[in-house]
């Protein structure tokens, strides 16, 4: 059963909510150690909800009665395809809707960014009594619509095209596992609708320099063919950027840092192996220029073999 | 494991490649502005009509030393010393200022406005602190450079720069001492980053601008004295090292500039700005008077409720006309009654417009929003003007004259607009329909008439006079700025249409001045 489990992508929306826009990380398959088998395709629908009342203006934590509670809802379509046993391609497309509970600002909603990932597992070997896997993951994300990044915290995203490189290691010992990864995200500059803006100086241009982002992710827990239950800690830091000034609005190139702690599960039905449910909850425990978001998500996934090859054969080769 | 190492090195080199090949540093539109190359030196500008000074020689400037005296030759040697050791940073500084000191001081001013344009955070008891000029460094820092404050700062500094340069040109013509690069062939050969004009250099126009601007900026932005002083030094270094002026040209100019600033500072202390904030009792009386007329008074849509922005700025003394003209001639009639069908229709119109905003509409709203943390709508029109003036080959004095006309129009438009806003104290669309949400921040003052429309109407009128070939474009921009406030859910159609007309009427006073000031 364990082997079958690995054919199915585990999609965990850990709801990083690392930034004020509650741009939750969607298909967390890019951050876990689960691979789809060759020719298998898993597709799923996720729903996420996150909200915050307090946020950090630089290091100063405050609320804002002109925003009230800022909530973010997300519906995402995502998929994972096994090109080879150790090479997967993943995608996600979210629709996001952000809304303040108070004040006069207009809610924002729309389709956000397309993310594509290639996930490669070059190493899988026995170490001690367990198994060590090493992954290299590359990703690109790019906006699908011309939503504005310049109405934070209500903008649905930052509108930059990003390139991501990640190195990840997973160690599995019996039913327990530990996964750790480090990520570097290169963010392309963005353009905004106004042609002058102030950061720590005045810029007479609509071009905004977007600092890169580094993050680490650590997850550990229980993993069998039918159930994964894990604790997740994620910390991301913007490599540059500036603080929101006192009583100013946030800006896309702020230094947005967040550490989140949360839990996630995935349950695969015993009688219908193709069907799985996922869920997660996360809370921002420390941050800078971000909202202190609590977010939950849930989703349903269905896996099938695109080439219609013999499942039993697949199973035997996959582990 | 070998594979892993290969992969890791591919990843690492990929990241390094991305970083090295894609420099993310952004550059401003005017970074590479060409060196000022005036079509005319405007040598007779000393006769142009002054704003506040009664005469161009109100402040005496002593005759300079002759160019064959030992003292002057020593000054030339000082320049040669500067020119022999120029670092890349100093060359960059020369190129930066060579585009024109009026342009660069205007940009610095806009930067300071943007930096200080933040509404104060509330106190524990939900009241709001008011910035204090007497205690500028403590929170909330002085000033809160909101649109009326900014309009007035731009106008005072621009008008003072203009008067100071008219006086400067008066003495330049009178004393007729040529610039170092005209007098000394070695300096001439080393003066490669500027255009060398025949304009006499005593007193230095850059020095006059530095003196007059620094003195006024210190009053408007008292926390920025160190920054302003550093800019003065940078301009002095650039001007002397480029061979455009000697130390005595500089000293005479800076002194003259600072003296002329004092005339504007004195006016500023008595122009009624000190009473523009008002008192809680006065704020209440605005609402009471509106209710007595049977109208719904404006209320702050912020939480906690913020006192209205500079409610008595409408009583500030204008530059282009007198205060009676504000009230009797320029202030428009009333908006539709808050209980009228017309107002209901206009509210419904804005609600429909902003209900489901398109990207195109949001783009227009954000392009013109110029809200908190920006250089404000008057700053936006300064940017439009400055970037157009770069290609017009104006002399510094003509630059200053045109910026003064623009900024006096903007300040006076602000005065008429604020006078109207607080005379009628009319609500915003989202006050009359709380389901109506805006796609940018809602300003904390009454709706009628639209500030963006009034500022833009005035700016488009005077800029269209200065550069007639662009008049149609300026009108279109003003219309866009005005409409953006409807698309954004911030204003009724009447606010915008009447605002544009009132602004245009204000701009016409500037045009009247322009055709008679001797510069055309």
C-alpha cells in the first residue's frame, strides 16, 4: 500500500500566507517528497481560506480599523504528471478573492499566476534502516491576468514572474519521515500603473525592483499508504526590500518575511485508491510587513494512469 | 551522488547567471537628461515681472572683482584644482546637475513631499496627533505633506526661485562677468560635461537657486536640513568643477538667494496657513452649518474618525488673485442637494461604475491616484511639466518662470477648491451609499469639488499656454485625471466637471500673468 501511495501526489496547501495578500502556496507537492509514477496523472481541486486582523508594519504589530479583518479565499486547480518514476511535472492555477471587513476599499479577485514545476529525484538510497531521497526542483510562475499588484493588502498577487530553485532531502524510517528543503526564488521586476513611487527614495518610473526571496521548509510526521499526518514549519525572507512606513500602505517590494507553523494531512481511500482528501492549517507565528494570517485549506484529488498500463506492474516498479 | 552534484552545480550556476545577466536596478526617466542647452540666454530677464519683490535690485549685490586681479586668478586656480582630480562620482554629479538646477530641485522637492505625505497614526484614545513645526522630529513628524500643503510648498519655492533668478539675471547683465570657461582656456578644455553658454556668471544662477531653495525647504521640511545642505554642497561642487562659476560667483549668488527667500518666508508666516487646521469647535461648526441648510454634512470615512484635512486652507492668500476673488468670482455655486433626485442619480452612476472595475479602469485610477505616500496631484503635474520642459531648451530663468506659473496655479487652484469643499461640506459617494467601495484610498475631506479635477484643470490650462503644441494632450490628461476619480468611486460627476472648469478659470489667471510678465 505504501508503494501505491507514492503514485499519488500529495497536495498540501500549507497556506504559507507569507505575504499580506495571503497568496497561499498551492500545490505543496513541490515541497514534499512524494512522486507520481510514470504516466500517472493526478488532478485536484483545492479550496483555501485565510484571514488576518493584525499585521506587522516593519516590526511594529498593529491592527487597522480601516481594513478590519482581511480575508482571502482561493480555489485552485492543480495537477502532477509522472514523466518518469523520478521526474514529475506539476502545475497549479489559483483563483483568489481578497476582501476587507471594514473601510471603503474595494475587494479584489481574479485568476492569479500559473506555476509549473519540474521535480527530479536523482538519489534514492538506503541509509541505516531507512531511505534517503534527494530532490532537485525547479519552477516558474507567471501572472495569467493583468491584476494590479499595487493595491496591497487586497491585490491578489505581486505580479512578478518568478524562477525558483529548490534542493530537498527526505529521510524515511518506518512510518516516520523528515523532509527539509531550501529554496531560492528569483523575482523579476514588475511594472505598476503609476509612473512614480516612493520606497526609501523617489523613483520616477513604473518599473519596480523586486528583491529575491529565500525560504526553508521543514516537515515531519507519520506516513503510510493511506495516511500522512505531518507538522510543517516554513520560514521565508525577502532578500532586500524595505519596511512599510508608519501608517503607510504596504508595497510590492516591501521586505516581507514570515515564519509559519502548521499541520497537514492526506487521506487516501482504501477502497478507491485513486481518490484522496487533503487538508491543512497554518498560522504565521512571526513576520515583518505581512499579515498574521491563520489559514486552512482542503482539497480532493483523483489519480489515473494516462497510458492505461497495468496498475499492478506500476506498483511493483515504483518502490 | 555524482548526478546530484552535477544537478546542484547546474542549479547554482543557473541562479548566478540569472543574477548577473538580469540587473534589476531601476532607473528614473530623468536620470540621463541631457545638459541644459538654452535656445536663448534670456539676458534681459532681469526686467521680467516679479512675484513678490518690488525691484530686481531690492537686495544689493556688490560689483565683482575684475578678471585680471590676483584674487580672481586664484579663484580660477581653485577650479583647475577641482578639475584635475575628478572622480567618477563627481563627474556623475556634474552630469546630474547639468540637466538644470530648477529641474533637479523640483525633483528633490517632490521626493520630500512623497516622503512626508503620510497621515498620522491615531493616539491611544482614538484622537489624532497633529504634526508640529516647533517639534518636527517627534512623531508625527512635521509636516504631513498632504495635497494643499504640497501645493503651497511647490508654489512658494517655485515663485521664490523665479524672483531670485530675475534678480540674478539683473545683476548678470549689469556686471557682465563671463564664466570661467569663457575666460580661461584650460578650464574651457576641461569643461566637457556641460553646454557653455555666453551668460555672465556673476552671480551664479545655480548658487542663487541653491540659496533660495535651501532656505525655503528648511522651513517646509525642517527634518531634512542635513539632506538639503548636502544637495547645496553637491550643486556647488558640480557648478565650480564644471567651470561654470568661481567661488565669488557662488557666494554672491547663494547670499542673494537666501535674502530673497526671506521675503517669501515672511509672506508665508502671514498668509493664513497657520489657521488652516482649525479647532474641534470650528470643525463641528462646519457640520452644523451644513445641517442648518438642510443638507447632509460630510463625515470622515476613516476609523477612528479623522479631523478634516486643513479645513481652512481655503482662506490662504493666493498668488494670482486676492481672497475676495476666491469667494466672489471663482468659488462655484452649490452641488445638487444631498436629498435631490439628481444626487441619487449621481450616486447610482458611481456605484455602477465601481461595482466591477476593469483592469483598464483600475489602471487609470492608480495612475492618477497620487494619494498617501506620493508627491500628490500637484507633484504629478510638476513631473509632467518638468519632463516636457527638458526638451524645450529653456534657460534656467525661463524654467523657473514656467514652474512658478504652474505652481502658483496649482496652489491657487487648491485654495479655491478647499474653500469650496468646506463651504458646501458635501459628502463622498461612499458616505451616501455605504455599499460603494473605492479602488484607491478615499481622501479625508469633502467631495465637492474634486481636488484632482481642479488641480488638473488649472495645470492643463497654463501648461497648454507654455507649450501650445501639447495643449490638447494636457486637456486629455486633465480629463483622465478627473474621470479617474469617478472610476475610483471617490467623486460624483458634478464634483469632477465643475472642478475641471474652476481649475481652468484659475489657470486663466496664470495665463493672464504669463502674457504680461515680459517673458513672451
